[in-house]
C-alpha cells in the first residue's frame, strides 16, 4: 500500500511533510524516530520517491527481524563456503541498493559488532562480503535509519555507539504517535476504508457519528498500523449499512474523552504486553497467533516481547514449561518456543523468578499481615 503523501490535517502532519521535502532535496543521512506503527517506513519511502534517487531501488532491512548471525551476510553479502549452507557467492542488500536508498529499520537493535561494521561502511562506502578475501568494493547509497528506541539513552547505557548515532543523525525526523495527532484519524480511517473496499471489491461503507467519535477518543497504542488493521477488519466483515459503534472492537468501548470526572486522572492505557498476556490467558489464544505473527510483522517490538515473557515467568515462577501451557502451545512446541526467544534475545534467566510468590500467595500474606496488625491493636 503506497502513499504519495502523508495523510492528515494536524500540525504534526504539516511539519512531517515539510521535513520530508527538506530531506528529499539532499543526500544527507536521515534518522526517523517514533513508536512502532507510526509510519516510519512510509516516511522513508516518501523521501526516496521525492529524491533524485527515485528511479533506483529502495531496499529495506529489518535489523530486528533478522538474527544477528545472518544480518552481516544480509547487509554485506557473503562468499561461497564462508559458512554452512553458503553454497555460492551472494550479493548483499547494500550492494543491491547501489545508487539508490537503503532503509535500516529498527537500527537500535543491532549488536555492537554490527554497529562497528555499519559505521565503517558509513565512513567510506566500502563493503566486504563475509568470508571474502578480495579487496573492498565501494557502493553509493543514501542511508535512512529508523528506531522506536531512545538512542541517546542507549548511548548513555553503552548499548549504542555514540559515533554511529551522530553519523546517522544528520536530519532527524520525529514522528509523533497517533494519539498526539488525533485530528488525522478521520482522514486516515477513510483512506484505509476506501483502499480495502477497492481491494475486496465492495462498496465503501459510511461510518456513524458515534463510531467516529469513539475512534477519536481511543488512545491507539498500535498507532496508524492498528487503525489500518481495523479498517481492513471492518471491510472484510461488512455486509450492508453503515459502520456503527457496535461493530468496533471491545477494547474501544471504554475509550471516550471527557467521561472521567475532572477530579480523577484517566487510568493509564494497558501496555501491548499486558494486552497480549490477557488475550492468551483469558481468551485462550495461542502465542504463535497473538505474539509470533505480529512480532515478525514488526507490529510489536523486542521490548514488548521481553516484557511479556517477564510477565509470564513471574506468574509461573520461572517455569518455561508452565509458560508454554499458559500461552496455549502444545508440549511439542517447547524447543521451538525457546529457540524463538533465544534467537531474538528474549530468553530471560529463570533464577530471578524462582523466589517470587504467586499473586494468590501475595494476597494471603497481605491478609495475614493485616490480621496480625488488628490482633496487636
């Protein structure tokens, strides 16, 4: 689904359009920051399509979705025999993007060793395939990077190279979450409805005023990607009439602006990890459907996955086998589950969870302490 412009009417949209035009006029490196699902890849594509490199390829590399052991090979290519299954020479994605643009998505997830390789490439444009003894070749690519992490915090924690950060951060475009530009919701929603109505060959439905009001009141934790998925879901299920409040997902039913008393602060919205945990423990949905699919599609981040695992291990007192049952997976998926977590650096040590009391035990101990206090009084 390709956009020729950034859709919306908010002040943030106007600023993003100006930033895209500015970035497109040069070959300077661009760093895009913002939460998952706000549209960083769309902005990268718009910059490329409006630049002098538009006739050349735009190559996207998901730094979080490729195992670290393979990412160097994906970026720089490899020579035949450099590792198991390397049966022939393979050109890397950086070389495939020659004279075009390379988009490094989730650049903050790269390991220190890969950060060093990318830094060297940014300094001189030279690449050397993994396992190759030939002299370095040079390519001409424009680099756009994106992250949903606060890279300066990672620099301070020695998890991201400071020199690489400043190499990437020539033009910085920060994309605010959808809840901060809520005026864009109606235009985006209509755009996605029209797109999916055309794709599924149905008439575009109208939307009731109550449903639109609820869309404007919702906090959109999944940002534009969540809105896009909602539009497709409604089109697939739509038969006739207008889209009403009753057809919106249940998680939106409690979202309305101005319904909380002025003296009380609105409760913080649940995190993505909490929503996924509830889907599996209350709705009995499988980990592979609720977590694995969205993670591979970049709808959720590695931090979301780690937070979910931590939440589950707290409940199971560090038992991965109990976690397998809690997350509705068959016993034979145990190794596959652990391998997935290790592959994406989300396998947590069980020792810190072994001594934690269960929620039920915490309630019993709390009640016992209260009873003791009453007796002493």
